[in-house]
C-alpha cells in the first residue's frame, strides 16, 4: 500500500509536469501566435515585417532566379534592343520621325561561368545596315574590347595588375597609392555587396522597431479587429494596430532613430562599400574622391537640426499597421503635412504612395508568375504627370530561357519605349569560341610607357573617325534629344567663371583635349574639323601660319564651319597642322584650338 508521503510526492510531480506543460504551451502560443501579446509588441512585430519584405522585393526585381538557373552553366545568348521615341505626345503634331527609331542593337554572346569566360559581339544597325560594332571579352582576369571596324586586336587590361598599368599611364606615386591592384567587375557580386543580407535586415528590424515601440507609453498603442482592407483587388478582414503621437512625440522618435542611424555600423559599412566603388572610378579618371559617410552623417545632423527647430505642436500623427493571419498588408503614416502608404502582399506585390504639398509619388511592384512590373509615377497639383514602367517577363525551360525586358518613360510631351529581347540557350559545348592569343590581343599592363601611349592615341583617333562616320549616317541630334528626355544627357549649360570647381574644370576641358599636341596631315585635319563641328564658335587668323578656332558649348557658328571646310579644300597638302589649346586666364577653361601650320619635311 502506497504511503501518504509517496502519494504526496507523486501528486507534486504530476502538478509540476502539468505546470511545465502549461508553460510550454503558453510559450509556444506566445512565440508562434499573437495570444497574450500587448498591442505595443504586436505593432512592433508587424511594423518590422516591412523590412523583412524588402529582401523578397529585391530578389524579384533583380531576377536572381535566372542567375541561379545559369550558375555553373555554359550558354549562348542572342539579344536585340530597340528604342522608339514619340514626340509631341497627344497633339496633332505627334510623330515618330526620330532617327533613333530606325536603330537596332544586337548582342550575341557566349558564356562559361565555371571557366570565368564571356564574349559578346555588339552591332549597331540602321534599318538593315550594320553601321558600327564592338566586341567584349572576359577570360579569367583579362577584360578587353575590340572595335570590329577599326582594329584586328583586342585591347586588354589584366585586372590583377592595375598599378603597373596606371604607372605606365603617367599616374604619380601618390595617385597610385589609392588605386587598387584589382577591381570587382561582376555586377552580381557588386549588387550583393551593396545590398543588405537577410541577417543584416533582421538586426536592423529588431533595432529600429524596438526603438519605436519600447520608448513609448502603452496607452499610445491601440487595436481594432475586423477591419476590411482591399489590397491588389483582394479583400481581407484584418486587425489594425495604431500608434498615435503628437507632432513633438513623432519628431522626438525621428531624432532618436536618426541619431542611431548616423552611428549604425551596418548602414555605414554599406555606404562605405558604395563609396569604394565610386572612388575607384574617381581615382582612375583623376576626379575628386568623395566621402559618402561624411556627407551622410552631415545630412542627418542637418535634418535633426531642422526637426528640432520645428518641434512644437500638438498636431496628431497616426501610424497604422494592418495585419492578416500574421502578415503585414498595409502601413500608413498620416501627419498634417504628408502621408505615406505602403501596401504589401507576400513578395509579389508592393505599392508605396507618398503625398506631400499637393504632389504625389507612387511606386508599384507586381509579380505574376514569371512577369515583374515596376511602375514609378509622379504627379503635381496641375495634373501633370510623368511615369516610368519597367517590365520583365521570362520563361524557363530545361535548356532555354527567354526574357523580354521593356522600359517605357512618358512625360507630358514625350514617350520613350525601350525593348530588349534575349534568348539564352544552355549548351554542353561551344561550336565556335574566340580565345585570346598573341596574334589577336594586346595586354595594356605589359606594354612600355611610350608604346602604350601610342596605342591609346591610335585608339582615340580611330574612335573619333568612327564617330565622324556615324554622324554622317545618322542624326546625333535625334539620339541626344531622346537621351535628354530620359535624363541620361543634360542640356548644355554655360559654365560661369565664379564658383567653378577643379572637378568641373577637368570634366569640361577633357572633352576638347583629345587632339591636344597632335600633328595632323591634311586628311586627319579634315576629320578633326568634322569631329568638333558642334563646338566651333568662330575662327580667328593670328598670322600667316597660325589660326584659332573658338570653342563653344552653345550655338555653333555655321559661317565659321563653312570657311574652315572651304579653306581645307583650297589649302596646300604640303603642310601639317599642329593642334594646341588655349585656356581662359581666369577660369582655366578651354577657349580656343590653336592651329599652327608646319612645312612637311
């Protein structure tokens, strides 16, 4: 018979097990469901999901699934790019007469990722005529191009030996110190480096959402159930979590977050990585380097200062988070001055709307099966809008990937449509492949300084000749007009004497210094005049054997151009033309080409 002491021990043990089971169930319910959680905790949880969703949207937009599909494969590509520009949109003068509408670019390539090999042959067509070409080849650490119509050899750079190359290009020891010996050239690696990893996003989410929720009173948070919400044409019955703040409380929260951001190592390290990529380019092109981290913190401090100056007021602000079955569907920030509305639906739909001062911006991303659309639309109080739509559609089979990428940019007066079709075929081996050898390539890193300089000058001269030939076959003005609409090229502006920086001066002068200190024969001189036609602002005769061509970035002088062309037709062919540049004394800007006639030996 069981003693009373043993029965008590068993009773205590059973009670302890029951308590542990209850605690375990409660723990699971707390961790896996929203039961027992305060409105404050739930607000933070669903607010934080906005950060989690960013990773999925990034992967959708960059088509990382195609990259994964091709990883380690051999494949060939056949691509075609076309651009259509419609002017005077919606008027009786609407037309598609731009010369750019007659152009087509084809890109045929071969890639073997395991062997670090890729080759692309790019051709420019006007109607059915091939008017220009360029080949690109990457083999391990060698990267190079070949201008198909001009040279028989690839001009290559060894990406593992850059310091020697730039030393032979005349860079000083001080400049060489900051130039790396190799540069990351894989765009996928670059994107991964400058984007946040899943772990980093998790740390950021916990840090900043906790900052929002933990320093506020529980009474500021509220919950409403059975809230009907329409997202992407689908209706949901949701829970609404709301944080209500005064203007002063909201601004204080902003200040606390901004102060943390200005010292956040994850964010600052990302900025530093972007800064490194930018400064490598700046160092190579001899432009001023930038310090994005410094600029970033300065801008944050300025923003904090402005918030503090206007941190008085009892105006009410609401931050609303709508949740359905554990997923955040919509987040709204409403203030008296602006409204931000973010709608989400898994990783397949995002719509963000910002309304401020009678202006609005809408960003919408949709993914349906293998099609992804990104739309950005701006509008103002006058009803004027501009929009840009990126669309990417692809089909993947066992051996083939077909993709169709289009961009449509539309303003009040113009519409520009770009479409790129690409067929990718996986292969076991290549029928034809171009490999590098001593006969078809020159490696810049291995050339002596003088020989390297001569080669580069020949390439520059060849490119100028090619440019002049292209200008005779198509309207560069039409192409520039399209690029101006897209914002790729800015309208020419006059650089004033006051306030010009060294970087601006260098950039301005570089476009005219290609022919500096070169001696040209009669034919090369004619090509030179053709190349600089749009920058001829006048002609001045200095002496019997010297004249000057005025440099302009504004309106060209047609009379001066005609005089120069006539002079070249009538002039002797027993002289050479030495080209130099005269600079303005005050600004240091290129103002004249100085042409000196020299008798041929």
